[in-house]
C-alpha cells in the first residue's frame, strides 16, 4: 500500500489544483531546422534501410529526440527510482499540457492512457447507460470499438446497433455518410461510436459533419438524453491538420504510438470537463485528491467526476510516458499543415499508381478529403496475406487489415518518399 506522501508524489496530485494554470514546459530538443527536409526527417528514425517501411502506422519507430528522452528518463529512474518519482511530481501535468497543446484543448481535459484500446474502454465502460439506451455504431470500426461496446452493453443492458456508412469504400461520399447517420439516430440512441479513419478500408470519416448531425439530433433533447459522439481517432491523430477539439466530438481516444511518434505504450483520451463528469471511473485513479480523501475518510467521493477520476493509476513505464512531449514537439516543429500535405501527396501517388496496375483494385477513396494515410487494395487471384508475403520478399513491409473482409494495406508516411512509393508500386506490379 502506498503512503499518502508516496501517492501524492506519484500522481502529482499536490499540483492537481494547479493543473489549469501550469503551462507545458516547451520542449525544444528537436528544431525546425533539423526537420526542414524529408530526408532529414527520415534520418530521425533508426528504421532498417534494408526494408521499405509502409506499415509505420501499425507501431511506431521512435524518432531520435523521443529515443533520447526515453533514455534520459530511464537513466534517472534506474539511478534512483524512488527519488526520481518524489522529485518530479510535475511530469504528468507537463505531459498532459503537451498533449493538450497539440490537440487544441486544455490539460485538464486529457487522460493519459496506454493505447487506443484502453482509452475507448475507459470511455465506453464509464458511460452510465440504461437498458432503454442504444449505442449506434458502424460495421467499419476496429475490433476494440466493437468489443468495448459489447462489454458495456452486457453490463448495462443497453442495446447496440451497427450501420454501414457506405457500401463500397471507393464510392463513399461525405453526403452519403452524413445522411446514413442522420437516418439511423433513433430516440433511444444515446451514443454514436465511430472511427475517424477506418483501418479496414482507409476511408476518412467526416467527423465534423457527423458531429453536426449529432448536434441536430440533440436539439430538443433534455441534457440527460443528449446523444454523445465517441471517436476512435488513432489513424487521424498525427496526420490531419484539424485539431481534435475542432472535430466537435464528445469523447476522443487515440494511441500516440502510431502517427504521433510518441513512445510505444502511450495514448490519450480527451473530453470536455462536462463530458468527463458523465462517466464512472473503471480503473482506480491516483490523480484525484477528492477520490483519495474520500477513501481516507471512508465516504463516497463527491462528484462530479473529472479527468483525474478517469486517469488510470498504477506505476507506468514512466520513461515512455514522460517522453511523450518530445513527440508533440516533433509535430509542432514539422507543422500540422505540412504533415497532412505530405501524407496526402504520398498516399495520392500510391493510390493513383496502384489504380493503373492491371488486376489491382483500390478500395480507399481517391479523394484525399475522404482518406488519410492508409491505402487498402487487393490483387486479383491472390489472398491479401499472400500479397503481403510476396511484398516482404521484395523488402516492402505491407500489412493485411485485421478484419473479416481483409485487404492489403500500404501506408505511406513521413518515413517514406516518392521514390520509395514508386518502388513499392513496382513490387505490386511484379506480383500482379
Ligand atoms: C482503428 C483502430 N483502432 C484501434 C486500434 C488499436 O490501437 P491501440 O494499439 O492503440 O490500442 C487499431 C490497431 O491498430 C486500429 O486500427
């Protein structure tokens, strides 16, 4: 059992009240000059030169400044774990501040999690649902969204329903997706759960427009019956220019160990304070002085809940969590617009090139406003897993989408360039 002093030092809860006023310490270890060209950006990664890495979206390779920060914190912790924890109570606040700055929100709106999966679980499990409530989701979402929904409906007795936002991904349109959601929301619908970029098809969903549909549905509803929009944002977080706060959703979860380049095993969940207040914590928290005082006094905590109530406790791989600001600094120095444009251009080159190869069917929309960094396709007569295998023989690291209807995925990202996309296209042509 932790002593009170240990607990407060561990969580930084002595500073919790100051969370809103503590600005993130700016991290300047990566400079814009070091990232001024794409070859320089590539040099930040230790990714083997033997392969063409088109699956960087799956699990990050840490860029140099993130690696260095992890090493710095690891040394501090190895040198003296107890005193390092005692002397650095501000670290969690600094990390939440850096995440908030990137996502366009406030530090007190951010919960640090270890993955998209954990963030979604905290949100879906935390919702106070009744048997007459319905969760409306789509057939396109990842297993973890569907499982989080299944688990929460099993416990609450609420129901769930899945709709298709489009029939064929390559013909998906913004209007169709918006219209299908509008028609699907019923009086019982309390939650709409969607994914920003589908890792099944590469389709980017117009979250802002879907949020408008939800806002329309909420007109005339009492506060307690408001429909809430929950977004799995992992494949848009780190490659799209709009900030999370601009998307208009109520809850957002994303691992930071994919497009953000933060350490493996890190992620965020985000909501406005009025939405965190709707949740019940799932995992004990060390970050709330109210929860701790209630425990000490032998009483029930007095709400409303806030992000600190939802923040999962337990010791972490702090060298990874504390290095997260370096990744947000990496994006800040790169520039959001520049990142989005680069990923759009490389993905367009990849889609256009694939579409010209006889026997290849591209499923991801060609329209960059309906896609992001993942290109899904098939090669006639070959199973996706065999295409992936054959590409690997040609040193191209592709992946197969982990869905019932599976496709081959190439995900051109900041670690690739035009020549590499051409080489990958030549490899596909040789296989097809
Ligand atoms: C759409 C989507 N959501 C969630 C996940 C799981 O992410 P995490 O490993 O951060 O839990 C994945 C897997 O890569 C995914 O493709």
